[in-house]
């Protein structure tokens, strides 16, 4: 049985989902509510579901800004010059969806 590092209470294992719907396991203390997740499980989530982070350069365009999309994503999503995408403003950032 796993013990809480804060209060020495019993930790129970639960499942949750990221906003993208990816399931992961974590532990919560029945006494104080402390939550933990093992680093290897956290790092396994993107690998298991092939989520990859990309860095993109932001460049000034006339009255706005443009994002340079990595060529790997251009090929994967068949993006074209002057093509359209939908940009959705979310609480933690923006989401770009191919049109």
C-alpha cells in the first residue's frame, strides 16, 4: 500500500483523462487529498499516444503575426500555401485545426 508523503495516509490509485481524452493513472490520499503521478507514467502518455511537441517561430506580418509550421506537420496534414485553418482560443492556449 502506498503512503502519502504529506500525512502518511493511504494513497489510492485512480484514472483520469487529459483535456485531449488521453487516460492516465494517478494516486490520491484518502486523508488530505494530495495527488501524485509517477514521472514515468506522465512521460509515457505522449509516447503511447504519439503526441509530439513542436516549436514554431512567430514572425511579423503586415498587421498581425504568422506561425511557421514545421515541414513534418505540413506533410502530415497536407497543408498548402494560402490554405485555411481554424484557430480556436482556449483557456490554456490556442488550437489550430485544419479546415
